[in-house]
C-alpha cells in the first residue's frame, strides 16, 4: 500500500507486539536435557533386558503357560516365520517390528528389534550395566530438580494449577484438541493440562518407575520387601513395563505439542531460558492508523 493512501472503513490492520520473558532457569534446563539422555538410554537398555525374557506376569511367580503379555515368534500355516504378540490370551501378528525383525540382513526372532535396544545385539549383561548406570544418574538428577524446585517454589508454580485454571479445565481441553494455544499473558505460565500432566509424570509415574525397578533387585529386596507393595515381583515388573509405555506416550505427545505450538520458540526457551510472547491487536478502523 502506498504511503498516504486512505484505508477503507472495513480495513483492519493486525499489529504484533513481541515481549521476551525468562521462562526456564539454568537448573531446570540442565535437568530437562539430562533427563532426555537418561530416559532414552534407560528405555533402550530396558528393552534389551526385556528381550532376555519377553513375557510379563501378574503375582509373585512366572506362570509360563499363561503370561499376561508375551512377544515371541512362531510359524504360519505355510511354514513361514512370523512375529506374534499375546495380550491377555489374544494373539496379534506383529511381524517386522515385534517378535520377528531383521538383524544383519536376516529375519531374527526377538521381542524388540535391534535398532531399539542397547546394545543392538542380544547381550543381557551389558544391557543391565547401561540400565543401572543411567538409573542412578536419573535418580541423582531428579533429586537435584526436586530440591531446587521445592526451595525456589518452581515446583509448585510448574505443577500445581491455580484456581482460575481449574475452572477453565474444559476450555483448555478444547483448545488442545483444536491446536489453539494460550497467547499474551496467559502464555507466561503453564496451562492447566500441562501442570496436571507434569504433576502426574514427575510425582507419580517417575517415582513409581523407580520403586518398581528397585523391586526387581534381589539385593534391595533382602533389606526392604518392596515387591509386597505390588503383589509380587512379577507384578512389579509388569507395572514397570506399563509405566514405561505411559512415559513413552507422554514424550510422543509432548514432542508433537512442541512442534505444533512453535518449535523454535519452545526449543530456544529450553536452551537459553528465553521465551517470546506475542500479543496481537486488531485496530477497529483506519482512524487508529497514523
């Protein structure tokens, strides 16, 4: 539009005001990225451990004939191999990704494929070493996060929804389902769904994963009978596996929402701490434009 040209009555000009805010302190950022590394290695080494006996049971002992979940391989009627997963007595053909996958160019019977495990080849002892090492790194990192979060009030601000946020719980669900995210001052804090999700993950799922993991350690159980809390060692192992899957689901949804709500803005805030808030205004008419 040329300078000095008149605007029609119905013309509306959108203006954007950008404001920077410091969103994530250094300790929070470090804890976040250390968790990313720890959880990735814990998942891959945990799948290596699971592959050594790819079945889950409920109770104190392994009931080999009636597993709750089992991932294995067998043969089709024509004699060809297939991967099969059993869940509560029902079977599903999962060839190519569960039960039967390709390793070094050959079809190999293993619960989870090589690219998902650490190490890639079947090696229970090495998988256990990776798992225990990064489990302790994860615990120490979590303790630092909790101590810092409680001492500075960050934990309460990030995990506990305010009263007005709880009243807007329904509208927050609609906004997420339609990919409409908070703008302006409301974007300065986590919304109610974020806070409740982080509350469940940080204060319920992660501690539960830790305790069920310790329940599978004979050395720990000799001192503290943790398996009794879950109805037996095999029940603890099954709960550990279920919680792991819930955490994987959380990470997938978390990454998708980061991409949908502004990947660069979100990544910058978790790398540098700084987050940009955009406040949009729509003037009523040309008389506001000078």
